[in-house]
């Protein structure tokens, strides 16, 4: 685990250093034009919305680190670069623009030109959020616990048997 953290820190430092030292690096969209706050509510049935301070995060990461190949900047993610290295700026830069909420849904698979090649290397929306957020948060000691970013709704508590729906202590399902 410690080796992984060291590798992640080194990769982040090299990426940031390369971006900052690149003389021809110009942002397609200026950071000042991006929204200050973003509300993420794709799992609103189980969790309350996450109020994401977008402006604060621009101090820690470049646009293309999170938005991969949609900003018109150099593609950082090697999985995206295989096909999108010269894509230019995308019409949509949101996570939901590329990452499907339910990527194994038969209706979604029918929309693909080659359903057998449905970006097996591209995570769904929940995975994209967590891979992007958690990896960086581990490096900079940001929040990594579920409840630190998400407030569970009553439906979420019911589904996960927690909060007011948690089994009583001493019952077989409570683990005690």
C-alpha cells in the first residue's frame, strides 16, 4: 500500500511538473470561466447531492487530469489517448458526457456502434468519480470515507441497513 501511494505521488508530481513546464500549454477554457461549484447528484436516490467545490480543486489538478480528453488540451489518461489524442475540445466536459450511469444496461449497449467493444477499460459513472476522486484524495489526505462526501438518504439507509434501519445490537445480523 505504501508503495502504491509513493507511485501515485510521484506520478502526480511528474504530471503536474510536466504540465506547468510545458511552454506551449494553453487551456482551451480558462479556469476562471469554469463553474465555482458543481452539484453531483447522480445517486440522489441513495445519497444526498455532493456539493463539489470545483474552483478549489483547480488549485490541485489541471483540467485535463479530471476531464481527460474533453477540454482540447493534451490527453493525460493513456486509456483515452489511444483513440482520443487528437479529438479536440468536446461539446460536453462533464463526467456524465462519457461515463454511463448504468453501462451494462441493454438499452445503453444498443446505442453503441460495436456493443462488444463498449470501452471495457472505461469505468461507469460511479467508478469514474471514485477512481478520480479517491486516488487524488489519498495523495493529498483529502476525505476518503463515504459519509465524508455523501449524506445518505432514507432510501440509502434502508438499502444498506444503516442509520435508523440498522439492526439492533445483539441481533444476529448486527455482527455482535
